[in-house]
C-alpha cells in the first residue's frame, strides 16, 4: 500500500522514468545501466533481491518494445539470474511481466520485467494471514551483495 500511495502522491510521475535519470545509483538501487534498458531493485520486493528490468523509454506495451529493447531486457534477465545464484545463493526464480491492472501491475504504463529470486521454504503463513512479508535483509545490504556481479556485465 505504501508503494501505491506514493504513486498517487506523485500524480502521474513514473518511478521507472525517475530512476532511469542520472543520479546516485546506489540511492536509487540501480544495479546496471545498459544501452536501452536498466536493472533496478524493487523497493517493495516479494523477496530479497527482487529486481525490475525496464527500458529507459516510457512505453506500456510489449509490442512497442524495439528489437534491441527486447533483446537487452532478456539478456539482463538471464544475467540477473546468474548473478543472484552466486551472490545470494538463490535456488530458483520467478520471472514475469504484469500487463494491466487486472494482472497486478502496480505501474500499468511502463513495461518492466520482474526477476524474483526464490529459496526452498521462503514462503510462510505471514503473507496469507496478515498481508505481511518478512525481509531478512535491508535493501541496501542486498544491493551491496549484488552490485559486483552487475558491474561485471559488459555494456
């Protein structure tokens, strides 16, 4: 809910467009900047290490991605998986794109790909019973564990 309220307060400003701007990448949780897309940690993750891969361009439909954007986003998804296997010992991954409000998209007009690391036994009763997730590590600590791997990606 905090995420949704913050979006309402910004009155239409796109957080993915804002994070794409030059600035303090660690503060913005940007892990990698490619030619046409970038990787940023989700500030309200489903699990530790949850990243979003987004084109720099503000577009809402997959069909509107260029071939270069498609390719780079998928390459970054694969590289993200490999980095997280090593850096945080992820045992599995959920990867996907939520299109439209009905599909659970919190941001419906800027396409982005989720890469969510998973571990055996990482779910429990908390999300079901109290709509609460427990995150065993602060975002910036996870960022510090991942950044070396992302710095190794060639642009």
